């Protein structure tokens, strides 16, 4: 059993690094002082190609239908995840691509067919992140919110959704009656390479969903002890279902020429925090009736006298290339970590500098960056 301490192993463990793509404006920093940009295919294509060239293993794009406003209009501008990843599949050759799907917005038979097509386009590099759904405002604006009791049964809904996907991908035909009614539903061809599932459920119910249906568990916790405990729980639950689930942990990186240079950036971003956007965001998260999952953690993370501009209130990894590499090697050494997904303040510069300056210093990464 863990006794409140991270389990650190020798860093000969190899992990994959990925990029959490900025599919919405301004990425994951809610500040008027951080880099400001609108999402576009050109931007995300540039980032993804840079990631592929520099030895990253995967990219993931979120699903978002309504932003948080404020002076920066944070996330008010957002592209469609499935469409974006389809385009990226056609202009890349090696990197894995994860799109995000909110089950209450798209029928699983439609997503099964779309995923089979993208699997073909990508040559087997495609996966889906199942987002159970928590933000009432996103779905109510489209008349899709099932009612506030959905907070309580959303993972039951997601499990049935994932079951339908798996059955259609395996057999190409399904009769199923439940929340989804399929009568001899045919989805052919089946995906020739298979489609991986990912989920970020942090509550006990969300972790149980991951253990039963996901291939990857996207863990947003940042504290090493919490990461270790989450990784272990994921493995234990998956083993109970005769499965193995890979843990992908999240880290925000602010890279500077020196540690002091990187810290100055963080201070600048903090001073420019978009308090209106943060307030609206935490207000939406507070509607979630679950008190043991990621929503409560986000609200707590942005509390206090000086709200953090970093999404979820997570402490970023801040410093020079050597400082960042050492911190990531430590994270990689936490037992059960199979991958680390990175967020940057400036994604184009960040991915390029990470590949050139940080990756050569890592002992936890199996792929040498391209020259």
C-alpha cells in the first residue's frame, strides 16, 4: 500500500510524451498576459507535425461547445475535435491521434462509423477520448442536456456508449436495446486496425469506467503522491476486470532560458489572470454534484486569494531545459506512468524547444528527436 508517498523507480522506464492540442483559443492559461491566439487547422497542423518530427508519441484534442468569456473570451472559439483529427490524420504519418467525443451529442453508431473511417485514413493511429459530460451550459444551449440527474448517471451512460462502440467495431452489426436502441444496426467496414479508447474520469465511478472500457486513463492530478495513488488504483481496477490500462499524466510546461526567466513568465501570467473567466468556469464546475472527481478539484485549484491562471490550478513545471527534464523524469519514474501529455504556454515555440533542448536530456524517453 502507498503511505502517502510517491513510489519512485529507477528512470530506465520509458514513457511516451504527447501534446494536449490548443483546439480552443489561448490554450490552458486563463490570462490576458499569456500568448493569445485563435484555434485553426494551420496552427494545430504545425504543432502536430513539430511533435511528430521531435519524437512525441501522440496528440489529443478536447471537445468543447461553450467557453468561459471574460476579457480574454477564454475558449469561446473552439474547433470540432473529430473533424480536426481527421484532417491531421491525412497530413501525418507516425504520431497517434486522439479525438474527444461527448456521448450526449453524437449517436454511438455514427461515431463508430466515423472512427472506422479515421482509422483507415490514419493507418491505425486513431483513438477516442470519451468525455462523460459535466458542463450543463455547453449542452443546454443546444437542447441536449438530459437534466441535472445526468450528473449521477453519466458514467452509466458512457459505459453503454462504449459497449456499443466496441461491439460495432468488433462485429460490424449489433442489436441492442437500452438508452440506445439499435436493431440489426450495421457499421461496415469495421476499423481495420482497431480504435483505442481513453477517458479522464477522476472520481471512483470515473475510474471504474476507465478500468472496464478504456485503454488509456488520462490523469489530470499533478502532485506526485496523488499521481502514484491514481496510477495504482487504475491498475488494480483494470486487473479486476482482466484488463490493463495505461496511465497518461498531464503536465503544464513553462520553459525559459533560465529558471528565473521561466518564473518571470509565470508571474506575468498570474498578474494577468482573467478573473472573470476563472469565476465563470469554477461556477460551472460547481454545478457538478460529484464531490470526489475532477470538477471539485478544479474548483479547489482555483480558490484562494490569488487565483491561478493555469487550468485546474495545477502547478506548472517551470524552468530551464535541465530543470524541466529532471522534473519530467521524476514524473515518469512514478510507478504506473506510461505517458505524459504536455501543455505549453506557447505551443509552437514550446514543442520545438522541448524537442531540441529538453528531450536530449531525458532519460525516460525512448525516441531520439529528429535532427
